């Protein structure tokens, strides 16, 4: 299935140096914001108090959030659990105030406007638990990266594998840079979104690289230069890219707009990751192949003729 058919190949590689420079600049900026601003970790990582309250008639989440802001506890998170009758409240740690005191203060404030509100459960996440989650998250991220490296190394020639790995790391750092710059909350759902982006991005790289490898073996491409072969491969996969990534991005944007607070971080990470995943697979990974010296001999090494047996 093709959404559109392009008759002439688009000269992507002629802009390779420019796109690589843009990627390098954004990558450096992302690193800069990560170092200077850092990530705004959520309660799961930093520790805090998680409360689940129930309203008999339902509640306005925005009004509850505004009400709790008057306590000046910091970054308080309020989200509905399925319906607006069940509300989850996450409170950051506050020096000198134990978890029980914070939860009592919240309940006293909420009961002023809604006497029917009840506390279903309350949990305290200590700093040690948050530290363990950070370590486990980094281990999970590292395992995914190692798995991708092993897979690409087995599937492709090393130039393809290294280019795809650099492009995937580029996507992850850019996402983290966005969250650091805007100080968006970095939660476990955001980490899950980053892991999903890694798999999604490597899939796009594999599709493009497979087509490039096939082009080198086609008789019609024998008189083409390496940049022309890469341009043809990218142009041929554009329809597929538009369909798959367009439909996925539409779904992710729907989650971002209508999914509420529970899905906001996850869908935000995916939204950024999908856009930069397509960009990096086409305009970062492919120019890197040229920088690493890809040519016909890398993929089609001449076979040695067997010596004829002497009778």
C-alpha cells in the first residue's frame, strides 16, 4: 500500500551535512540542559505521600488541585482514577512534616468543601525507595540499549549498526533534554515512553537500512553512487513512513490531549520521540553511513573462485 508515489528520488544526502549539524547542535543543547537544569523527578523517584480519596458526588480535579496549592507543599499532583469520584493525590516530601501530618492537612482542607470525601488509602514512598526506582530504571534502560546493540550488530554490517545506535541514543537524549528544559515531570510513565521510543526508532532504522542494503544488490543500481542509492531507499520508504508514523502519532496525540494526567507524561515522551525518531532514522543515521565510508565493497565483497580440482 502506498499513500503517494514519488517519481524522482529526493536528494536527502545532499543536505546530510546540514541535518547532521542541526542534530549535533540539538544534542549538545539537550546535554547542556540536562547538566544545568537536571530532570524534575516525580514522587516515585524522590519519595513522598500518595493518597487515594473518594467523593460520593464526584469532584472537579482542577479545583482540587487549586485548593491544594494553597497549602504550598510544592509540586502537588492530582489525577482522576477512571472517574472523578476516585482521585489520586501525590505530595512531595516536606522537611519537618511527617507523612501522617501532610495527609491529615489535605483531608481537613478537602472536607471543608466536600464533607462526603473519604480517604481510601495512603502510602508513603521513602527516599530510599525512590533511589531504588532510579537505579532500576537506569538498569532497564541500559538493558534495552545493550539488546539493541547486540541485535543490530548481528543483523547489519558494523557501519549500519553504529549509525543506528547513535541515532537511537540521539532520540533518547533529545527527549530528556526537552523534559529538562521545560522542567516537565519525569515519572515512571515517562521512562516507559522512552523505552517504547527506543524500540520504535530502531524499527524505523532497520526498515530504511534494509532497503539500502537491497538497493546495493539490485542490477538497476549498479551505476548509481552511494548517496543516490541511499536517496532512493529513503524515498521508496516515505509512503510507508507517512502511514505508520502518521497513524501512530495521531493515536499518541489523542492520548496527550484526551488521556488526562495519567497518560500525559507517557504520551508526551512518545510524541517527541516519534518525530525525532523519523528525523534521526532518515537524516542522522543515513548520513552517518557516508561518514563511516560505506561503499559497495562493504556489502558485496567479491567471492574467491574455487580452485579447480587437479585430476
